[in-house]
């Protein structure tokens, strides 16, 4: 039975319009993106089979073009469409973050960092520069590394802090492995950066490690 033959309240599009996007399952949301199914599977069935193959939406969104296109129902056109949607979401979150009167919610910071960094294939080290009132001044990528590490230089971080006239900073870097557990090296460089930033009166509020679907906070772990 095709989705058009389903009771109206169960159809993903109608359900979204009536109850909002949050009421839909991952498969239903993906089905709206797919629009159509394939022989033997309606759009929701196809979406569920794709999620079964990738495990979850996060893994699907992080897939490169070759892996994304290797199964039925997905191809280059859908890959391009998805990348455009994801980039629009990242730009929306970045604009929303920088337009806030102040950054007060760790949850909002986590959501922003997941959108900006969880899909990256190489390790990157970023800073959220803040004013004395914790208004976001800029989000900046300072260092990029290999799949394993990024070389971080305290002098460059201090120079960036002065350039933005920042009073505080939240550091962030991603672990392409997907495991967000801070390493010993992460803890060592954080201590060096905290000391360097202290010389120019910039407070290190947190260092967040971004994995697959999770962000670990140094501040919450008592590591600062």
C-alpha cells in the first residue's frame, strides 16, 4: 500500500503540518527528504532501510559521496541536496549563535558545535570568542590537522584573542573517530592554552570535544 493510501493522520507530510516536525520519527523525516520510494518499498520503508544500513541519521549525514550513493534509493542528486540542507542548517545555527545577546546555555553550544564539527573528516581546532558579557564575537577555525591530530600553538590562539578583543573563549575540537573522550594530550594543551590566555586577561570558559552525536565538556568533567 502506497503512502497516499495511508490514513491522512499517519502520512509524514500531513503529520508534520498538523503536529510539527518534532512529532516525526527519523524514518518519517528522511522519507519527506526522499519524497519517493523504490519498487517494493514506499518512502518510509526505504528511509528505514537506509537508517538500518547507516545506523542513524548522524552516520548518514557524515557519509562521503561514495558511501552515501552505494545503496538503493540514493544517488549524486540526493547527496548534493543533502549537503545543501546541512550547510543551510550550519549557517542558520552560526547566525543564530552570533546574534544572541549572550551565550548562556551549554545545550545551545553543544547543538551548534555538533552541527559545525561532527561531520568533519579531519581534526579541527576552533574557538568561540566571547565578550565580557558572553556575547559571541566570532566562531573561528584556527588549526586543521590530520585524521589523528591538530597542531595547536598557544601564541596563535593569543593573537586571535587580541584580534577579536575577546574577554573569554570556549575552545572546541573534534575527534573524527566519533569518540569524544578527552585524551591526555587534549588535557595538556588545554592547560597550556589556559596559562597563555591568562597573560592577556582572557578567560577559558570551557574546552569541548565533539564526537559523533556527543560533546564532552572539560568544565563539566572538572578538567579546567
